[in-house]
C-alpha cells in the first residue's frame, strides 16, 4: 500500500512585472502595452515565464517549472512568488533544507502572504522539527483564524512535543467541522487524556466509537488510543481484530509490536516490528521502537544499529537520538552521548528523561553546576506530572500516520 502525503501545498500566484519590483505585500499588476512600448524589451519576459512555470507546476513537470521560475528570478531577483514556487518544487522533491531557504526568502519578500508561511511550517513539520513549525502555523492562524489546516497542524505539533493543553486549545474548535472524522477524534482524545481533561477525552472517544463502525482502521485507532492509556489488553484485542480485517493496514504491525512488547512477548514483538519494516522499510519509527526493544533485551549493538537506521531516514527523531545517548553513556563515550541528548532535547525540550540523562552525562564530564541545573529541571518536570505515563513504560507511542497525512 502506498503511504503518500496528503498535504496541500500553497502555490504562489504573484505575477511579476517587467518593470522594477514593487515593495513587498503589494499586488502585482500586469503592465499595459503602452507602458511596455516605452521601455527597453527585456531579454526574458518574467510575466510569460511565470505563467509558463505555473502551468508546468500544475502539470507536474518540476524541471520545466524550475527553469521558468529561475528565469523569473534572473529578470526580477525580488520576485517573492518565484521564490515561493521554487520552494514548492523543492518540497515536492522532499529537498527540505533547500525548500526552507527558498520559502524563507519568499516570506521576507512577501510577508503578507500567509500561504508561504504555511509552507515554511510544513517543511519543519516534515523534518520532524515540530517546535520550529509551531510559530509559523500560529502566525498563519493569527492572519487567518478560519484556516482549518493551520489549526490542525498546530494542534498536531503541540501533541508531538507533548504540549497537550496547547494541543487541545488548537484542536477543540475544529469539532463542528470534523465531527465525522475519526482520525481527528482520536487525536483530540489523546491530547485531552494527556492534558487531564477527562470529560473531553470521553466525549471524543465516544464519538470515535460511534463513527468507527467496526472497520479495521477503526480498530487500529482504538488500539492506539488504548495503548496511549496503558490499557494494553484492550489494545491488543483491538489491534488483532484490525489485523484479522486487513493485515496490510499501514502501521498496524508497528503498534502490535508495542502491544506485544508491553505484554512481555518479546518474540512476537520483534516479529511484528520486522514485519512492519518489510512492509515499509523507509519508516523511521519502526527502527526506533525496535532499537528500544533491543535496549530492553540488553542488545546494545542491535539497538545502536536500529537507531542509526531511524536517523538515516529522519535525522530529527528524538527517541533515536536519546537511545544513542543512553548507549554512549553506558559505554562512557560522554562527548557523543552529550551531542545525542542535546539533539533530542532540542526537539522535545520538556522531556524529563532527557534532562535527567543530560545531567548524568554532564556530571561525568565534570561539569557539575550544569549537571545540577539539569537535575533540577528534570525534577520540576517530574513534579509537574509531565510524561508521567510515558516514563512508566519508557517509549513514546509514535503516530507516523498523523505526521504523514495532515489535512
């Protein structure tokens, strides 16, 4: 089964002029023929190139579109629309760092075009840097309070970095529009549960049951929701029903692996993770969970390889970075351990375990005052109840289907 991304990309439609560029934010007007007769003909007609680039982009001819928009920039280096569309081309090619540079330049030139800022947020989102994506989606939402996509993505980002109350605040207003969307109900339920909003959690869960209608995907999401609540026996029953209905359901075997791991069935857990890898060898989450599994089994060599496989597919997987940090700490390779935990902490700054392990590493490096600060932060997070349920089991239940298919 193909696991494609359903993201709606903003495609800029700011037509450039043959005359010098106007200040950012103003509308681009096509010059009339009289004005053109009084100017020296340009070697490149940026307006014609822009239109050609748009047509090529709409037809999926990325090479032709890239050439056309590059020609626009050659004639008009301040064309925000050209930069934006080159950014979209880079996004479609999954050249995330290149896309980010282009889109940020476009945003500088066209600060009032919220669609460009939405795409900047989407690039960070696809890189797994959810903390960096949040201010961009929040900015879009301030400019366009009715943007469902920006609001939903903002909620997901807060969910992924474990800011559950903020996730609820972003997601709950979408209920009227998404009351028949059981993926949304799953997301809202998980956010509300972790935020301690039990009434909203139960309301969303009841609606999820109401609209799920016994489908394999429904049982998958129910199983995931139950795993998030540590209701492991119920989760296993639902996930096995999902497998009976559709054994090739995306991400099913990843979650079955978690369920079997929690139940103590190591052999079946490993087999399920390996089956998910066979179905989708490019999914970093499975390698990360398999690495955590091997750490529990005392097999650091296999664990390290799995974490490296995860990071080779997505360099911003905090759990994999943290897994490597724990391995390097145990091996007394403190500099590598510190670099790894720093990467994890940057992506999820409020994780109690990350701060605690970072304190241990700093202590062994002789940086005692910094270590004490980390232990203090860790204790504060522990006292606040952050990550309480996750710390109990050691792994964070991944949601790759949510990251890959935003609205």
